[in-house]
């Protein structure tokens, strides 16, 4: 009996010692998502530490980043209106008085060619796509509360997440290259739907 108990205890100790606890991966250096367990993502969120494995959602509870919710949204048709309503007014556009954040702008997809008065070449929504997703759909702390701007709905937060997960595309095929902030968003139709 003692031999059986000793052998069972050895198996349990071996199993416990050889089992990697998912929590052990938080903060570990990674290069790609495959370096982290399924419950973690490989992101750059810890200042000065490069990319690390982090839990960005609760295990078993999907965040707004589910990709199977339809076609990949585009900046022109889906994301720009959300950013305009919830992020740009006095924080992340030409007027930054509400945030004093002057290192990027969300009122255009990419900086205008050569920079200049329309943003000075600051990174736009495309360059900040991963940060936009993290702040709007994962942490859901943007816009901050209390706020006078329209808060994005759960559906809008999911659209932003799907846009980023789908590669943050600019516009539908054939609508041209981003113009970096023209009032029409660089759309070939001048920003107006042609209608039937």
C-alpha cells in the first residue's frame, strides 16, 4: 500500500511540476501569437519591454474582437464615423484641448503627404489601430467617463475590433488611396453615397 501511495504521489508531483500554469506566461517576452498560450496575446503594452504575453480578456469570454461577425469593416464606411462621433471632437483631432494628446490624430487614416497644417505628419488611425482596438473594445476606457461625446455602443466597439483584426483596411477596393484627411475621407465618390 505504501508503495502504491508513494507512486501515486510521485505521479501527482510530476504532473503538477510539468504543467505550465497559464498565469506563468503573463509578461513573458514573445515575438508572435504562437509564443503565448490561447488565453494570451502577444502585444507591446509594457513600456520598455517590447512584446509580451498578456491576458486582454477573461478566459472563455470573447471580447469584441470576434472576426466571424461579417465582412471586415473599412475605415471610410464603418470606422471613421465612430471615431468622428466619439474620439475626434476635442481630443484626437485638430482640437486636442480635451486630452492634450498631440502625438497622433484620429480624424484621418494616414498623415497627409508631406505633413503640413493638416496634422503635421502625425500618425493617423491606421498607425494607431491596435491602440484604438485596445482602448475601445478590450479595456473599453475610451472615451473616458464622464464625457460629453457619444459613447460607442457595444456593436460599434465590435466593429472597431473587427476592423483592426481584419488589417485596418482603408476603403473598399477601387476607391483609391488614403488622402490623409480630406473632408471626404479620400473616397472616390467625394464622401457621398451614390444611392440607387
